[in-house]
């Protein structure tokens, strides 16, 4: 008797114990089906279910190992029971053998071996081929990067990641490898002979004098497509263009997509590898609706669910509400992070919902939480101290968690319904190799129609979705005739030199020219802009109003509604500490949550990104016009640097990316003695004796965590 795939699945899903006769029948049927269709992914999924119940199949472990070898899941081979044949198969999938590396001091110290498709991709990369890899979340794409680094084939490596949170995660992971590269995350750091740059696309574009690279790695390459976030996509395309010219080889990786544009592999001389190969099973479970105003169904689920659980919400506001609900009514809570909650309460505000969540074993992760605190939440979740982690889309962009379950409460990001691609990424967060063979995904809405995207890469296709701000960055030899017809007007006009337009990367050339024309027509206004170092308030206000009127295309942008408001907020930051700003916001009839998160959001979105970028664009335009008219020029670089570093030592602010929150870093300012040098701050931090400092136990724990990763 041979069971069908469906019958095998039913037996494996049955919670009752599987007796030896049924176990043998299941394995016999799977062997028959696997021989009939060796590439059947559904049989591989059934094998993963067997591994989830491995003890019940232990009398037939040789058969299980045979199926594991058949599907190339070599990391799952039981080294205590494998045959010589299986052992050889496992051994030849070690990275060092594939890389011809005799050095044993690498990630194999932890018993690491590739699965079949990993080994194939790694071999292509070691042979010098350019690769675009589209694979599920559980594929193990990061392990390929680690193995490339440890192969010692590449001296200078650059890794582009979509978020600063991913800079920290990638840096922490790589810092544990056995390699002699220096990790570079900021332009202020000095280079060595061997370097690994880990940067966002914005930092890569602004980084002065980048060297040539042996390999360029782009994580989450689907973000090259401009459909979701056109501004950042154009910046990423610019970074891709710049780094492609400076690198011998590239490796683009990301989640499952439908395809890339036809002809692109030939043009880029690369191999596109799409695969559904997965090392965990994802099980979808439809539950109630999120329309229930009291969220009884969610609370009931959280009270009975077992294992670490991510809860996906559409927005920070929704994440707060869910955290509040669970903190008040959920009985399934862990030990929590009481010391962390006390510290956050002291340094931000005691009534912030995050504080209540941390006390009850619930973490939060969204774009309005300081990076070091968000890292703390992920760390607590992965260590089992926070059974729940309530998050928004910020967590699906590559941050690794050890989630057994994912609850998808909302089917939107902000107000827009997500597509199947995004849904796929969210559900891919459930399950983890060696820990949770089966990841369970609980849905409060029906999944979207199954349709994966074709990822467009505008810098190479140069279709209509390639914006002029991107096209002017290209060398003339790389510009198509159609694109040249779109942008030649910028070369032919005499208001602003093309090099000025290019220097303001990501800013529409039309907006730049409009601002320049305004300044030419209003020559008397130039004197208000002709300042250096620190502006008077009226000068700052005028600058912000110009930014708002000429360089911002929306009447409401990142919670700011006018240039005057922007100037007020920047000036407020200049005069007050973050905690004082939060307190001032609350006195203006705002709830603590809104006051805390709006303040932190302004710092991240405006102070540390948009304002410095746009203010320097105005400065370059002003200088070009001033030179033409023979009047005084300006230099905003010092002030923009001050704003970006929150009017404190820039190295202290940079340490937030390493897991050290600014309030704690400021306590160590005299001991770190960095004077703006991140290298100096890291060096002094690494030798600092925390025991002699007047710090809380929790602060010392944070410092030790940072120290281990540098």
C-alpha cells in the first residue's frame, strides 16, 4: 500500500502519536513518490514535517537520512546515525571544501554545511560569476555571504542593505566570523588593506573616494523596483550603477519574485537563479476577523498560542494598541525585561506603551523606535524573554528573528493593502532552521491573490519609471536615445551646471532649477542664505521655507506641514535634550505615546536624513547662483553635521547603530573621548572597564552586548 501526498500530510498533521507501522508506511510512500518525481517540492515539505516529529521516526532513521540526502538537506543529516555514503555527501558540502580553503577556522567550527542549492550558488560565486538569487526567507542567503567572506578570496567587499537596522544586524553577524577585514559603516572611519563596507544606498552614494571592490553584494534587490517607494528605489538604482562600475563581481539577493526583465542577464553578464527551495514548512491558519472592536479573537489566540510569536500590524499606532491590549489582558506573558523597561521609562517617558509592554514580555518594533531599543526588543524576543514582538513592515526587511509563529493581524501597510509578494515576506518570518521546522502563520484576513512581481531595474531598463534625477547620474555612453531625449534639456540649460544637478542626488533637477531661477530673480534674498557655520533663527527659518516651497512636493511630509514648523523643530532640537522635547510635547495636549514617537520620528526622518540632504542641496544651488552673480557664498556643512548628530558628538550618535542608545552614550562621552571619530569611540569602548562606572546593571549589560560585537 502506498499513500498519496495528501494522505501522508494528513497523518503528519495529526497530533496523535505515530506508531511504528504508520511511520514506516509514511516513509515508504515518500520514498516511492520521491523516486517518481525527484524534484517534487511537496515531498520535501513532507520531509520537513517528518523532521519536526523525528523521535517517532527514529526506528527508521536511515530511511529518513536517505530522504534528507535525496533532497539535498545536508545540514539536517543526523551525524550520529549516518552511513559512510551520507557522511561523504555531507562533508563535500562544507564551504571550505567548495572554496578549496585549507583553513579550518571558519563557520564550520559550528558544524555548518550547505544544503544542495546553497552549494550550487556558492560554487558559481567562487567561480567569479555574477549572480541574482531569488529565494525564500528560510533559504539561508546570509550564510552564503558569510562563507564568501571566510573564503578569503575577496579583499574589499561592499554590502548594501536597505535599512540602518540591517547594517547593525549584518555587522554583528560578520564580526563573529574568522576574517581579518575591517568593518566600515561610516565615512569617518579609516580604511585598511582589507575592508567590508556595510552601507545603506544613501551612504554608498555619499561615501567619498570609495575604493574598487572584489565583490558587491546587494541585499533585498527587489527594492530596485520603484513601484513601492520611488525615491529610495531611485537612490538604490544610483548606488547599483555606481558600484557595478567599481566592482569585479556582484551578488544580488532577495526573496521570491516572478522574474527580472528579459535580456538583463545577458546585458549584465549574470546568472538569474530563482528557487523555491526551503528549509522550513509554512502552515497557514485562518482565524477570526480583525474587525472585532474588542479584538477578542486576537486575545484568545495569544492566550493559547505556544512559542515565540510575531504580530504584524499596519502602523505604529496599531502596534501600540495591540501592545496595550496584550499587556493588559494576555495571560501568556514571559519574564519580560523589567530593567530595560525601567531604563526606557527614565530616559524617554514612563507612560510610553513600550515600557508597559517590556514589563509584560511584549516587545515593539517599528520605524519610530530608536534603533538600539528596537535591537533590544529583537534580542529579548530571540532569547525567549519577550514571547511576543508586535511589529510593522520594518521587521520584514531582512531582520532575522527566531519566530515559531506569525500572526498577520492587518493586511495593509499604512493604508495600502499589501500584495502577495509582501505577504510572502511576512509569512516567511515564521519557522527557523534547526529550531522550528514548521512555522505557523495565523491570518485575520484572506491572503492576497498569488502573483509575484516582475522586478524592474530602471537604471538598466531606462523605461518611463526611471526618473530624471537618476538618468542625469549616468555616463553619456550609458544613456539610451529615449532617455537622452528626456534629459538633454538639463545639459542645454544655463541656470545650473549639470554637475550641480548631479551633486544633489535624488532631488528632482526641475525643482533645483526652479529654486535657482527664484534666487536669480530675487538677488536680494541671497544675503539671507549667505551664512556659514551656525545660522540665526531668521536665516534658519528662511532656509526651511525655501526647502518646503521648492524642494518638497507634498503639503505634509513626515509629520511636518510647513517650513516654519520645520525651523521651529530644528531649533528646539538645538536647545533641548530629547527627554525635554518629549515633555514639552506632552504639555501641548499630546498623549505620551504620540509625544515620544513623533519626537523620535522627527529626529530619524528629518534631523538625521531629510534636512541635512535638502539643506546642502540649497547650499550648492545658492553657491552656484552667488558665484554667477558675484555675491557672497555659503557653507552649511558644519550646521548640517550638527543637526544630523543632534548637536552632540557625531560618534556618540553613530553608536546607536551599534546598540548603544544616545542617553547612555552621552554618559560615557568623556571616557570615549572620540571627538567625532567612530573608530576612536569603538576602540575606547572596547577597552573600557564598566565595573568601575556609576551605571545600572542594565546599562552595563547593554555595554557588554555592544562590546561583544565590535
